[in-house]
C-alpha cells in the first residue's frame, strides 16, 4: 500500500483521467458520422480514435489541434467520406466544452489541501486553458505537449515536469487513466503510479495502486 504522506506532489494526466474525453469525442464525431450516413456504435468510434491518434502523433510533433483535425480526416478515410472544413474543425473546437468526470472537481479541491497539483497532458496551451475553467482548481504547474514538443508516452514530457516541479521524484505520485501514455512510461522512470481504471480494464502492466475513480483515491488519503 502507498503511504500518501511520502509525497509532496501529485501529477495528473488530464483527458481520460480528469476530463471525460470519450464523451467529448463521441459528442463531436457522432453528428459528423451521421451526416455522412455512417452507422457505427460508440465503442467502435472510441476504439478507432484511440488507434489512429498515436499514429498521427508519431509522425512528428504537431499541435494537438492539428492532431484532432487529422483524426477527423482519418475517420473519413476509414468510413469512406470526405469531411468538410467545418467538420474537420469541429472536433478541436468541441474540446473547450468537454466536461470533468462527476468526481473530478471535488477530488482536486480536496487534494489541493495537501499536495502540489501538476498537469502533464498531451494538449496545446490554449486548449488546456479552456479546459482549466471546468476544473476549478489552481494547478502549481501545467506541462503540455506543446511545451515539450512531444507527446506521452515520450519520457521527455515527464522529465520536463520534473525540472519544473523541483521536487525529488520519489516524492511525486503520478495519477492517470492510460497505461500506454502514462503508467508504463512513468513506472519506467521510477515514479510511483496510481491507475484510475474507470473502464474496469485488465492488464499485466500493474501500477503501484489501482482505483476505479478519483473518489476512491481520495478515500484513502488523510488530510
């Protein structure tokens, strides 16, 4: 079991951990797909986006707005339609409206009483600024892909965070929902990790602690 008193800072992934990115993707993509008579279930939409996003990011650094735009175009390639310019822009434009999970804001406000809170996110500065308004807490540091010029699982993003936080790594606890983007690279650097397994997935890549949501994490911590 983790001794939460050993840590001074909590680093968080944002989209998928704090923000309900699946609902955000679906709310933006379903009208586009419907407009082109594409009939697919929600899980296929999410799985396909999760599949193509890393392939776009691996080509070379692009701002996340461009990654989202190319993601829409990939859907067109996959399902046989040509998205309009408005449709291509609609996914990145929708991000400002993506909402936190129901337990996010209360958990962050609770944790802020005890820890420095840091964001390490595959996002652009301006897009996160729009998201931050929904999170209702002041983060001590915000490290974006735009600043790092790379996307997690690159270790570069984490190393940039370490240099900015100024706290020994053994006193940093990383909290995230993605094994691929966060838990595996963070553990490779020796970080203690908490996997927020909101979708009840199974994996052999075990974190130091697994919780189903942030509410469960908070219940383990005494202020």
